[in-house]
């Protein structure tokens, strides 16, 4: 028997309960449902794109190839980025460190170490096509020795060697292609009594490093491309 005097639940509670049921029901709906609701059918549906024969062949060749190819899970070759930075640093050290440049008649300046190496080298796979690239911020150290005195030929000058650094704020695929690998040669711990040697070493390095650095980073660029194509 219904109690005529029983009070109906407040409308706010009814609405809250209904909203809770709706939310629980809608929680089972997926992304595509909500995507269509938000766009009300105006957004185009995503369509799979079939690789060309050339793209598919390259994807099969590179698939699971360790250092540079596609991972075994990325069968479609849609997008994947792989780091080659450790390899690039090792190659930079091999190409740069130990290189000697003449300074005057008897002295020479040599690259002694890679002081800092920032940035990265990557190969991005997009629809089966490799796109290699790199962008580095590098600092090198150098040392100049072998000066001779005015009193006797072949007699090495007294005192410590002239030392400094080479700062390369940007070495990238673009700067190599544009022949614009900028750098700065810095002399450390300058002393008045050896100013002529310091200036001679700095000027010699400024002249010699421009083609040398471009060639070194071009080598890295070329070899990275070969790695991207699975040829190295």
C-alpha cells in the first residue's frame, strides 16, 4: 500500500543518479566514439595508406637490423626514431683528435681532446624511408708546441706550450650542406711574453680548421646516411 504522504526524492538526487548511470555507461565507449561525437562527423576518418613497392622493400630490408633499421614490432614502418649519438661521438673523436696543423716553419698545433659533446644524431623512419640528421654543440682542446728560439735553429723555446679550445656551437646536416660550420678559437692563460706564439697558433687554426671541420662533419653525415640505409 502506497503511503500518499511519502515524499518523493529531491529532483537533484534523481538527476545526480541518472548522470552517474550515464557516466558509467559512457565510460565503456572508446576514443573513436568520442572523437566522432566531438567532431559531429565533420572530421575525416583515418585511412590506412599502403606502402609503395619501393618503400615496402626498404622496410623489409631494414626491419630488425639492429643499429639502424625498423624494430620488429614496427611492421608498417610508420614512424620510429633511433639514436646514433654514441656512434657519432666516437666518430668525431676519431676524426678530430690528434690532427696536427703547421704553425710557422717549425711549430704545430694539435687537437688534443673532445672537451664537450652535446646534441644528438638520429635516424627517423617515416613510412619505411630513413631520414638521418644530427645537431651537435662541440668543444675541443688544442695545444701548440715546437717553437724555436732566435738564437739557435732547432732549439725548442722554454716555457709551457700554448693551449686553448675550439668552440663549435652548431654542427649539423644543414651547416655542412651550406658550408657554414662556424667555430671560435680561444687561447687560454694568455701571457705577454709569448703573445707572438699565441697569435700565430690561433691564426693558423682559424685558417686550417674551416675546411677540416666541414670535411670531418661531412664524413659523419655521409656515414650516418649509410647506417640509415643499412649499408654500414
